[in-house]
C-alpha cells in the first residue's frame, strides 16, 4: 500500500469551507465546481464535496480527527491566527508536557483537526518510559 491518496470532507456550504481551508491551512485551490473543490495542501490532495442535507450534530461527540505537525516555536502564532479568524477552538485532552502541545479546532461543519508539536516516535518513546499498561511491537 502507498501513502494516502486524498482526504474528502462533506461540507454544507462550499464557499464558507473553501475560505476556511484557504485561510486556516493555506491550502491552494486547484479546482472548483458547483458541488466540489480540490486543494493542494502541502502535497496532499484535499477534496470538499457539497452535501447540504446531512445531519451534522453527531460529529461533535467524536474524537476522530486529523492532526498536522507544527513546530513548537510556531504554537503561539498558530493559536493566535485561529483566534483572529474566529475558528472554533476546542479544549484538548490533558497530557504530560513531554507528549507535546496541541491545538484542537473544528471546521465550519464540525470536522475536528489538531495542530501538534511532537512526532509519533516522540509519543511512543514517552509511553515506553511512562505507560507500563501498554504493549509495544517495535
């Protein structure tokens, strides 16, 4: 299997979502139609599909999210940008400082995203030292 081909989000307002993904992520709009938009997000193909009649309340109960790596030195700058854009910032889960910092936020349709300052390897190494309840396969 190869890396992710693309990620698609169902959206209720295409114009509002296009603006969100451009301003928050700096995504480059490649294609726009009546019911779809394609972006380049740092090499990732991101797609939006307009689906106006879908109930969207349940999404707020889920921890399912997509996380993007940011440098720790950029954390405050990213947080201030999200606040300035009136993005729906969510309270994150409590964690140890060694696990890294996170900013959780939602797009206009409730999809949850995270900006995170540490890598998978950082997290696993922290867990190896501190989480004896976990089983490791590496």
